[in-house]
């Protein structure tokens, strides 16, 4: 169950990052925020590898991880932040909630993973409950079709990246943290290029005027989110099929609602609680079905 619990922690970090990123985007250009997030995360991974003497990865795994990282999370994060700056967080959550379904289809077509009924049923329940939950709350007044299209593009690239990460994790006999270090190094390279190209004036001109809150947000996104959630993601791909790993992405919306109630005092109705519970049940269904099947297979 360790991979499942780890992905719950990753979903908690990603949910926190959605709110934090939305707050930072008015100050920090989207491409520069994406670069700082993955660059700081990469630094955290390399420091961890060196400090604990973690087992390295073969050159082909390292090269593949860096190439994957250039796309996911490098380009994906930049496009996602670009879209988030033009649309509502509600729309972004709804679109990304489709990730396990899209991943399951692509995994069946391209890497031969079976489409299991418990996973599809669980994903359908979780996605439906999430959509009802987030659309029943603050409406996306600042949403736009262009922003939604960018989020959808980021979703598709993230799904393709999930398949590549699954294959790379299966072939990797070394540390997931070491593999993540190469992945985030590739992400930092591609996102830096995007940041320089996208800069309307001098790159990182906002740094001198940034307040403490903005800088703290960037540190949290880099060390707290990329630094922790990224190796968890790679760790989970070693043990779970691609669609089941991405199913935990659906928890971002419900966790975000719960955090808003807990820390910001936003209202939480009985309907919200029921929908959060339904989402959690949907995400947990495949793991519960697997545990039940293993229990039945044990000799009596």
C-alpha cells in the first residue's frame, strides 16, 4: 500500500500548488514560474542523491529521464501555467480530472496495459463527483476558451509523459530519486528556453520587486512540490500501472476544497462532503479490488 499512500501525499502537494501558483501568476510570468519550480526541484533531488549516496541510474535511463522531463514536467508545466493565467482554476481542475481516463486509453493503445473494470468504474465515479464538486462552488468567471485549450494540451502531453515514465520506471533498477534528478534537469533546460523566449522584457525583471509572500510561494513550489511530489510520482510508476497512478490526480480538486475550508474558512456543505467522499471512494476502488483479489488468492 506504500505507493498508494505516497500518491495521496503527492495529490495533497499538487492541490496546494494549484492555489499557490494561481496567487503567484499575477506577479511572476508563467514561463519563469515554471522554470523556477522545476529548477529548485531538480536541485533538491541532486542534493538528496549526494547526501544519502543513493544508487545512480544507467546512462540510457538517465538520458531517457532527461528527455521525458523536457516535456513532462518542463513543457507541460509552462503550458499549464500559461493556461491557468487565462482560465479559472475550476476549469483546470475539471479538465485534468480526465487524466486517468485518457491515460488508460493511451496505455492500452501504446504500451499494452489492460483496461481494468475496477479502474474504469472508480475513475468514472471520481471524475463525476469531482466535476459536480468544483462546478457547484465558485464559478470560473475569468475562464476562456484559449486558456481551456492550453490546459487540455498540457493534459494530453502529461498523459503521454505518464506512459513514458511508466516504461522508464519499469526499466530502472536504480533510485527513483536519481531518475527524478535527471528528469527535472531536463525540465529545467526546456522551461528555461521557454522563459527566455517568452520574456516580454528582461527575463526575471520582477525579482527585485517581489514581496516575501511571492518568494515563499516559489520556494514551496520548488522544494515542497517538485522536490517531493516528483520522486513520489516516479516511485509509484515502478509499482502501479500508468492509469492507476494518474487516477490520484483526480484528488486535487476535492483536497483543494477541503484545504480552502480548513485554512481559508470557505463554506463546506453536506453535499460537498458527500461528493468528496465519493471521489475518494472512486480513487480507492482499484486498490481495494486488488487487495480483495490477493486475499482470495491466498491459500486457506
